[in-house]
């Protein structure tokens, strides 16, 4: 048996490789804009603006109702290729990507 000081540093956890999302619809950059909008950049270079106001203020907003707090909305970040807010609130990047890609103005309302 090895003593604690003789532990092998190459454990499975130490060697684990973090997955890198490769789908073109993965978000690489997100910025919160005024009026509950997001500026997004996707892995393949597609850029656009998503208006989330209608969703956030909908009677069926569910978890997205928390984003009515502008300070919370502004805390958006990218995690595993998707926009994510505190409280594990996220939105599907593939649907946003499809909406923006089919828009001539590169603006999409969810």
C-alpha cells in the first residue's frame, strides 16, 4: 500500500479531458443588452441579437420570469455552449441559432 505522500498524481480525475462542444450552434460569446436582449456569437461565426422580452414577461414565463430583474438578466454568461444565468436558468442555443440563421436582419424574438 502506498503512503499518502506516495500517491500517484495521474489519477483518472486528473487526466479527465473537459468536453469541447463542436456543434456550429454552440454559443462562444454572449452580452446582455438593454431591453432584455442578448448579443450572441456562435461557434461558426454567426452573430445576432435575440429579444427575450416577450418570453420573460409572458404569463407562461416559468423560470424565465426571474429574469425580469434586470440585474439578474445582465449576469448572463456562456457555459457549455449555452447562455446561462444564475439559478441554472438557460436557453436552448440550437433553437436561437436556427431563428437567427433564418432571419435576414440577424434578429430573433423568442
